[in-house]
């Protein structure tokens, strides 16, 4: 067996003391406090048996460090005396008086033939030298893809190295096929990071088909990608479709019983039973897969099933039908659910296109039903297309993989509450890989996200989280090699992210790059807006709007001071 890849060394950083607490750890001693940081990459060499003189270079990641020796505490007690001066007087002149015991988790040696690391399951012997891995080596061993190549997405650079010294490039194929989650507390930069990811997906070297469910209207600024030189080449320019609430239409015949139930006001058990039977009756008349019913058809079915015969043999309508008619007519008046208008997969997806559904003016119940209907139809479209059940001219024909981002994912798949999206999300996350339908979940409350849904996301982007419940929810969702990095969550600052899972070779701390387009989720500057309210031009404008025409020539005052 030969060493497939050589890690160039900057310098020796320490010496191995012995094995760690587990079989995959070792401990080394160092006085180099500048380079020993949690998450830093180091390696040691193992002589290779056989005729060849090459050696294995085993990469590892620092997971813990402890100060075990330093100058006496008495030297630090008097702030007027320099500890270095006292140390020099007693003959202690070592430039680094602090000694650290450092724990390293073994990652393994990188084999490009297998596009990953192989753990040799051997720890170094005491006395083995430990080296700091160079930037050049990390560019190759951390990333599954290299920057600006087909299927790559550069999100930023390695946090523990100089700015842009080691780009962090994820594998888009793995990201899309095995699903992903962006998990972060409020204000940590999760939507900003998602924007960077979308920019990379729409770049000339990806040209992805992306749909974003945007409950807060934060992604409208992606429109700036149109014609932008950073995204445009000779044969390609991205398409950006921003659909506002008034542009979102769902065909009622694409809804099922539980969708309609979620949209209607609360009902008695009898009314729910009548509605369920009406759906059964309605679909007993359907003709093929393209049967399209209307609210009036459903109301007619309700009256048909809510009939009884009295003692004299006369048929009469029950009391539930009129009540259900009134509730269903309210649904018919909704601006989002129509008999004919519909957002079909062909409208939502196309390679090189991002479609943003801005749902900030839509109620949460309607958002869930819209999301469930579109997810269900997209999943069915991919399955039917691959199984050649539909033709090219069908509105559901979807001959390419697609990627769907759900912002505020805990709304659509809550941990303990019922949701119309949860069931279909579980299905897509477990089976979507076979059909080329990828999902990305974005949430600020991972503890409130359904655990089954989260566990299916094999790539994770984790930012600053301080809530203990949310931190605990991540322990089993992140691969073992990245769990030590979770200790860093409270100390991460805005724009810093732990990337782990299938999209990278090993978990890394990343500094997110600057977006090309403007971020749409910036926090409002309330004090500045309050101050602006009292500016003379604002006061004059309000007075002109509120005052009668005859009095508009009078001078305007604020607290007795004229501003004319």
C-alpha cells in the first residue's frame, strides 16, 4: 500500500506524549501557543513497511487543549512587575514558558482515488513529531471539489487560517442528493449563508434549478443576479423569478382531504366525517389522473352524502351540509387557491433558474398547505418523469434534478405539532435521492424541528447557537468527527459556520465569504428611523398631507421652532 497524497509541512509543532482517552485520539505536548487552536489540522508520519521509502502522513484535528505548565502564579500577582523580567533574573529564558497538552482526533490519510480519508486505526508512538498542515495541503484534503469547477460551491475560507488562504469548497452533488440543513440562532447569518449558497448554485459552473420558500420576503435581492457579470458567461445567464403573494396560485384539485381540513375553520366530528365522505364520493367519479374538481363540486358532494331518510321515507339534508358549504365558500374566496390557476413544476423549475416564493403576507396555515401541495407535486413529477409515465408536453414533466430551500423550516416540520408538510418532507428526505429531488432546511430553532426530518440531512451548516435545547438537538445530527466542534458554537461570531457531513471530506470551521448580491434580511435600524421621523423634510411632508389646502402655506413648527 502506498501513500496516495503528501502533506507539505510548515514546521514541527510538538511531540507525541501517548494515546488519548479513545482509540482514535492521541496527545502531544507543545509550547507553540500560537498554532494550537480547537479545529486546527496537524499530522504525524508513520513509516511504511515494504520496499518503498515513502511514509503515511496521518491527518488529525485538535479537539482539546490544557495548559499544564507555566510561570509561577506569584509572578502574575503584582501588575507593576513584568513576569518576563523575573523569569530572566532566575535564569528562565525560554521564549514560550507555557506548556500545553493537546488532544488530537485522528482523521486519517487522504486517498484521492477514493475521494476521502482512510483511518489507519493506529496511534503514534511517544516521541513522534507532530507537524502543522500547510495551507496548500488543506486546499486539497479538506474539499471534495476545487474552486470554480463543475459541481463546486465556495462558501468562504478556513476560519483558523488567513483570509482566503484555504477556500472551503463543498460538493454540490453530495449536498443536493443527501440534503442539507443550515442551523443557527437569530442574527448569526443563516439567511446570508443561504444567499451565498444560492449564488454558487446559480453560477456558470452549476446552473442549478432552485426553488425557495421565503416566509419573510428576504430573498428578493437575488434578482440582482440577472445580467451580473459574476454569473454571466457567453452561453449562460441565470434567471430569477420573484413570485409575490398575489402571484402564488394553487389548484384546489391538487389538495387532499387533510389540506382542505387545515384551511377550514374548526369543525365538529360530524362535519369532518361528512367532509371525508364527500372526498371519497368526489374521487369515485374521477376520470384518470387529470381529474380536476372545483369547490362547487366538493360542496355538491357534501350535500350528496349528508342526506338521511325520516320515518315517513322522506329524504332530507342534514345540518352539516349548509355549515360546510359556508366554510368551503370562504375557501373558494381565497386569493391563493383556484379552480384553474396553478403553479406547475414547469413554472417553478428550470436549470439556471431560482424561483422565490415570497409568502410574507400569507397566513401560516396557508403557507403550510401551499408548501405541502408543491412539495408533493414536485416529488410526484420527478418520479413520473423518470418512470416515463408522463410526456414532454405535460405540465408536470421534470427531466432534471431540482433543489428546494425551506426558510424557517421549523414552521413546516415542527417537532411536536401537526403539519401538512411534515409527512411529505419525511418522504422526500428518505426517498428523494433516488429521484433527484434535494431539500435544504434553514431554521433558527433546531430544537423545534422534527428530529426525523433533521436526521435525514446529511450535510450540516451550523452557526452560533446559545440555546441549550437547540445545542442538544444537534449532538446526534452531526457526524462524530464534528461533535467536538459543537463546543465552539457559543463562541462563533456572525458569519462563522461549522460545515460537516457528506459535502466535505472532514468537518471544518469556515468564514463565510461576502455575498455578490445584497442581503435582504438586514435588521432595521430603529433609532435611526425614529430620528428621521423628526427631520424637517419629514415633518413638512406629513404636514402637507394632513393639513387642509387653504392652510398649507403656513409655516410648520416642531416644539415651537419654525422649520420653513
